[in-house]
C-alpha cells in the first residue's frame, strides 16, 4: 500500500507543477488570451493537487528525517523514479540557466533516463515492478520537462520537440531488451556434459 500511495502522489505533483506554471503565466499576462478567472482556476487546481499529494505522502514525511545520504544516493541511482527526479533537477537547472538552448538538456535527460532505467530494471530481482516504475518515471520526466519548457520560454519546445521521437521510440525497445536480459540471467545454467 505504501508504494501505491507514492505512485499515486507522483502524477498529482506533476499536475500541481503544470497548473502552478499555468497560473503564474496567466497572472503575469504571458498568455494573451487567458483571463483572470482561468488563472484563479489553475491556482486552485494546483493547490488541490498539491494538498492531495501531501495527504498521500504524509505518512512518509517522518521517515525522511531518518534518511541518510547513502540511502538517498542509492535510491536516486537504482530506482527509476529517483533517476527521473535527479535528471529532472539537472535538466531544469540547465534549462533555466540557458533558456535559448532549453531543448538540449531536456532531450539528453530523457535519452539518459531511457538507457539507465532499462539497465537498472534488468539488474533487479522484480523486473516487472521496476519496468512499471520506469514507464511512470519516463512519462513524469517527459511531461515535467515539457511543463518546465513552457515556463522558461513562451512557446515551449516548438518544432524542436521532434527530437523527442528518438527516446519515444528507443525506450520501449530498451525496456523489452532489459526484460529479455533479466529473463536470460534468471534461467538456471545447464550442466555441461
């Protein structure tokens, strides 16, 4: 039940991020056709999603005080959601630092995630669970970077988003290959005659 709460909180946090970015853009008159009421609705939706995620994650918050740096590092390297969070933070920092080149860190982050999450899923005992987390992490990373791009630049990625076809097409193939690798590694070795 713990993981179900955490997985349900991730899309709520993403929705809160997207709605908060939309509300800020509406209130700063960055969106020409938007009216004040739409900004209020986006702000209320962001607050509602954030509170919902907070209620889902509330039992886990006291556990964060007991978390050591080594445990956090292992989670960020081995868990697909940790990998997605780490890559999002790195890409978002680079996107805010150089808004005119925001596409490069986003595409690189999604490509790196496609490779590392499939590799880490192949090394796990429960491949299916990590494959599902990898798909969820990929979707959250992609949508989060798209929302961040909208916040950084008025028109987002634009036509450059076609570069995302590479990780979109490669990720499922890599995930299937990681499943095959995990299946082959799990087979008992045949005795030689």
